[in-house]
């Protein structure tokens, strides 16, 4: 009974260990959603500049104050709706893409038992191909998007994944070197204190 409890306690921490270079799926998804919200909203806000210019022309040609107020209110409401819709759509799209990409990346790392650039390439290719498949259009258009997305996803993710893993390796090497220097410095200081103590004892004895 005690041995089974010990083995359970030993296996639980091993499951929770995360490979070096892997990204937290939840955190990445939240960041992707907020980035999509910002991008979609800013894109719609920039696109509504021309429509605001049309409203200003209408205001200049309308002498009635009530009509001007109505035009301004309608323009502000439409702009708010466009920006809100763009933010929501952008957040959903980029959030889904980020969740699928990092979910597949972590799944490949867990199944293969190692996290390397091939996990990043496979996740990027599969995610881009999937989003190319669900885009609206004919069957030939979707097949073309799948092939193009798969190739572009692999081509883009290979250098980015390689660079990311190299940076992680450099960071881990720097952390290990720093820890070793700290340990060495503590041991060296203890040896120096011991030598000083022994030298003092030798001086007193003489």
C-alpha cells in the first residue's frame, strides 16, 4: 500500500513537467484573442475614415441642425457597430488560430517525447491547411487553399521555430552558467574563510 502511494506521488510531478520551449496553451490563446481584438478593431476604424468623410460632406450641405445631429448620431452608431464587429471577428479568428497552433504543437511534443522545430512546422502546416479548408468557396478553391496554406505554414514556421528554440537553448545555457558561478562563488568564499582561519591558527602557534 505504501509503495503504491509512493509511486503515485512520484508519477504526478512527472506529468506536470513541461518541456523546454513549449508554450502554455491557455496563455497563448488569451494573447491571441486580445491581439485579434485590437487588430480587427483598428482595421475597421481605419476603413471607416472614408465613410466619415462622406458624412462630413453631407453635414456641410445640410443646413438643418436636427438633420445634422441625426446624421452624426447615425454615423457614430454605424462606426461603433463596425469596429465592435471587426474586433469580435478578429479576436475569434486569431484566438482560434493560436489555440489550434499551440494545441497541436504541444500535442506533437507530448506524443513524440521531444520538442523540436518539426513540431512547430507540423503544427503550423496543419493549422494553416485547416483554416484554408474552412474558408468559403468552391471545392477546388478550398483544395488550393489547403495546399497553399500547408506549404506557407511550413515555410514560415520553420525559421521561426528554429529561432525560438535557439533562443530557449541560449537562455537555458545562461541560466545554468549563472547558477554554476553562484555555487562556485559560495564554495570559493567558504574555502577562503577556512584558509584565513587556518593561517590565523598557524600565526598564533608560532
